[in-house]
């Protein structure tokens, strides 16, 4: 009878995946882990690595004292830019309406003049 | 925090400023871990908050505000790193050999928790950006694979492959098994 066994290489790949609970071990891998000291040592190292990763997240990072004001300034500048664009849009719209009104008035005046000429 | 987010969503600038004050240190820490540079981290965080400010109205509250912000930081960092690599022409591929240049690297110190953290921090910074991003976002900030894949513009499978490769590198680097130490002396 041939007994199928996982080898260290296959288990090593599984250990990296299982370290963050992304994947569970299969029966062959579990069987291997009960007997292979090297793979168990590797598994223990992954566990320590994960703990250290979480601890590192909590470790303080040297703060940049100017960062907060820089963020707020960036948002302010963006707001001002938007406001300026909006104002420019209003000015363009008002200018367009004025130009349209002037053109209409000119057209009406021309028609009146032509009508007056025809009548006289 | 929830009420501040609600106020910020309705356009209250003061509420958004307070959210910046509460969250910017954490966002900066993530950006620093993703980019490995204080200058880049500062740029990334500013860009991320600007994007957050513009889109906070669309924040649906399905995740925590901090998680939503981390995703924006991750996306900005990925864009920033991509742009930087394009300019510098010094792409670091996932298969590049790692050379440990730290003079104070000493495996005998690994029993010490502080030394482990120090070495781990350095090892994370030395990872290629494509591996560093996934391992930081997943194993330090607990973002789901799907979110990581989306923000980095890769498939979920690719994100998992990179994650496992990154974990293996870090493990070999900071907690080597007997016989693995010499691999890093090359």
C-alpha cells in the first residue's frame, strides 16, 4: 500500500498561506506537521512573525508636526480653486447671457429699421 | 467619530478637519510603511485626504471610516510608487535578490522582541513595493484580500501570491531556520 505524504516544500508553501488564517491545512499537511520538526519550527516562526507584524502596527511612528496643517492647507487650496472655477463659470454664463441679449436687441432693432424704411 | 463622519458627509468642513486631526497619524504611519519614505508618505497622505474630502459624501458606512481611509491611502500609495518607479527607472521586481546591508544585523538578537520588531521593520522597508503593499495591508492593517486587490489594481489571486511570497521573505529574513541565515549574506 502506498502512503501519500506531503513533503516539506509543499508544507512550507502552505505555512506561508496559513500564517494569517487565509487557508486551513489539509490532512496530508497536518500529518506531515505532526512528524516533521523542521516544518513545525517554521510554523512557530510564522506565528511569531504574525505577532510581530501586529505589534509593529501599534508601534509609534515619528510624527511630522507640519503634516496636519499641510493636509488642511491642501484641502483649503482645493476649495478655493473650486470656488474660483465656479465664479469663472458664473461670469462666463452672465457674459454669455449679456452677449445673447445684445445680439437679440440688435436683431430686433435692425428689423424695426428695415420695417420703417419699407413703410416710408 | 460616527457623528463627525455624518457631519462631514453633509459638507461640514469643521467636522472633516476634526477627522483629519484624529486620523492623520495613523494614515501617515500606513503611508510610511507602504512607501518607505517620509517625503513620499507626506505626499501620499495629502493626496489621500484630498480624495477623501472630495468623496466623503459617497462614503456609505459599510466599513469603518478608518478602513475606508486606509483603502484610499493604499490606492494613492500604489499610484505614487508606480509614478516614482516610472521616473526613476529602477523597478524592483519580485524576483530581485535581497541583499542585507544592515551593519547591525545579528541573528542572535532575534530572541529579543524589540530587536525582532526592529529587524522586521527594516525587512518590510526592504521588500519590493509590490510585495510590501500587500503584506502591510493584510497582515498589519487587516484589509480583506478583495479590497487590497481592488486598490492595487490586481487580481485577488495575484494579491494572495504576492502576500505569501512577502511573508516567506520576511520569515526567512528575520526568523531564519538553521541553514537559511547564509542565504542573506550573499
